[in-house]
């Protein structure tokens, strides 16, 4: 992929045209890929990345630490989806790594490679699932892998928290606000048209009308949680997440340079320790995963948010001195999950408004908490 302003293969007047529905990371990276392959692309979304204290897009709220599936903030229940996700995540890994390696691109996109440390309450060798995942990571091609319990002391983790073992590797850490702006400007410079519009109802019912209106040969549905409506998929559901943002500039406590993660309780995988140092002197403190919670009504004094901060401070005592990011102290959003996990496939139902036997809708949604890792 080319991160330059021009597509790798510029389109001709006869090149196919694709309508991408969805203005999150999946929609924009899909548009980027299609543009570089010579397609004409229109991106349609009901809203775009925004800033300030108002609600941000799900792609902006994400922790955006690259993880090898299954990620700590979400579980895979479908073996086929997990198999594909592992391959997709490594494609993303190498592309983000290449972007981070070029100083100008790294600054513009907000992408950096940092150490990601994972801690465990028992030796990894005694947990078959974690041992299998660690061996897959070792063989995957990630850089800087190290399996060493000494990481617990080196990262100033409290001995009382119960961490026994640890490993680390280099991983992309992405400043989502900057990256979303960069992606939007990138696809625009490469020739994409951006249209603000809300589509309601099943895409299949309006496929030909949309293709005619936008002169599109195909439609890509990258709408995340809206797949419930636009794909007629009743298996979609949200997992609500919340993140506290604190200053990480070295004034209040020693600057944290590595992402740190541990399951808070083997019996409660929905409340974990998830610490990610962004590249803009902000530390993300998380995390939680609340299935089928549709309302974004969390606050700093919500009991689950208070528990989240308390366990992170117990894990890393230096955080007791951390001061909130005054501009944007609490981020919350709805991760787009579905029963069979990630869906990337052609629409299998027959079109309703044409005699054609096959639909030209391609679905790409259900990435859950791993949108940046799978994009």
C-alpha cells in the first residue's frame, strides 16, 4: 500500500466504482486499499471524526493497541473467524509498522511502535490456551518478543497484584484522533469522494437505488454496529467500553512507555487492566466490556469506572498520582460484535429489486474491539 497522496494504480474513466458505507477505520482503510488498486471510491457516512468533549466515533474511542487475536478486550467464539483474524492482524501489523518507521508518516498518522507487555497470574506454560497463543505470537513475525518474568519488576508492577509471568513484543500504538484525520485526508487526496448521509433500513432493499445514485458497481458495508440494521443481521450486539485518560508527561509520576495488560480476575474477563501510553502524552486507563449495553451514560463516578481505576492503581501504584486529561477525561463507546464474530463476505441473499441472481454488496463488520488491529 502507498501512503502517498496518489494511488498506486490511478483509475481510468472505465475503472470500477465502489460505494463504501461507513466512516470509521474499517471504511477508510477499505477505501484506501481500493483507491490504490485503481477503483473509483465514494465513502458515505452519517458522521465523521470530531473532537472536543462531544461524543467521538467508535474508531476514535478505541484503545488502538494492536493485539494478536483473540484480543484481551473481546473473545472469539467462531473458529473460522479467528483463523482469518490472525492473518488479517499480521497484515495490519506490518503496514502500521512500516508507517511508524517513516518519521514524517509517523508524525502525521500518530502511529508508533512501542513495547506491549502482557502479565499472567501463573506461568504461561501452565495455561494451555495462553501457551498456545504465545507460541503463535512468537512464530507470527512480530518484533522484539521477550518472555521474562523480570518484566514485572522492570515495569514497576505491584508485587501484591499477583502477576507471576510476563512477555512483551513491539506493537503499533495509534493516536486515534490524529489517525482518523490522517486517514480521511489520505483517501480524499487519493481521489475519494466523501458524502455525509444517513442510510436506514436493509441495504439489500435499496441496493440498486444506491448503486444507480452513486454510479457504483459494488457496495461495501463497513458500518460497524449498524450492521444490525443495514445487513439485516440480528446477531449483532454492542459491548460497551470505557477508558479514563490521564496525563503521561512525567510531571505527576514517571512516564509510562509500555502498554501493560493483565486480566483482573480469571472469573471476570470483562474487567481487566489495560494501560496504553498514547504518543501525545496521554495514558489510556481501562478496561471494561459490558455486553448488550446500548447507552453511553458512563461517568467518572460510575461504580464500574471507579473499580477500573482502582484496580489499575493497585496494579501500578504510580497511577495514584495521575491527573486527568482535562480536555477529554473519559472516553466511552460501543464495540461492534456479532455472534459469529467478524463478517467479511459477499451478501448471500438474492437481490430484491433486480433480476440479477447475486448481490454486489460486500459486508465487512463485526470487528468488535479489534478494528484497528484488523483494518
